[in-house]
C-alpha cells in the first residue's frame, strides 16, 4: 500500500526534474549549456554608407535593437534609454549598439544617420536590402510586420527586445534598459 501511494509522488518528482533539466538546457549565457541560437553572421550597411558585419564587433560586448525611424514611441524611447546607459558607462568604454531597421524601404543610410544624430554616437544605424535585413531578423528571431495605415502610410509591428551579445558575438540575454542607467551600465561592465 505504501508503494502504491508513493508512485504518484515519484512520477511528480520525475516530471519536476524534467522541467528543471529543460530550463537549464535552454537558458542562455550558461557556460557549457546549449542555449537558443540567436544571432549569427551578417553583413549590412551602416549609417555612414560603409559595410558592417558581425566580425567588426568582435572583441567587445554589443547590444542589438531592431526598430525603425518612423516609430512613434518605442524606438525613440529605447534609443534614449540606451544613450543614457552609454553615457553612464563613460566615453572610454568600447560598447556599441546596433539599431537594425525592420523598415529598409524607408530607412536608408542617410535617413538612419540623420535620425540617430540625437542619440549617443556609439549607436550605429544599420540597414540593407529587404532580403538582407529579413535574414538578420530571422537569425535574431525577430518578428516584424508592415501594418497599413491611411493614404499609403504604414507602421511596423516588431520585436522590441534589446539583445546583449558577448565579446564573441554570442547571445547572452535580453538587456534591461528600463532600469536606472547606472545600474544598467554596471551590468554591461561585467562583459567588458
């Protein structure tokens, strides 16, 4: 009778162990533990018209944020927060932020350069062909969709995660820019 009563508890314990193992298997940033494949090789066009690739960023941690210049709220707010974090980090810290467009139709290098003139210069606007930007979106698991508006105008629905990448270009975790800038800067210092 005791064995029969222990069977449900044993099954529950095995299920719990399976859940814990699954969490460890998918948790990013754990040494020796496989994480989700986020990021990867790319070559796009920077706001100055030159090419930028993932290899250009190696050796320093970097942040990646997907958005677009016609965004009414989320993108400018996030870029302002990131500018404040970079300011708190200090000018001598080699951390870059990539602002990769989800709207390459409108976001040319010149448009990106003009738009980012109000933010920290370590934020680099990145664009490319529709195919090239879609490939980078796919490698970062980004969702984006054109939403038609009035008179041919449109907006873009998109993922608003800030990706923290390590010195080797590997995904570490989502970066929290909603915390106080000094606290966020301290978090970035761990990866320098």
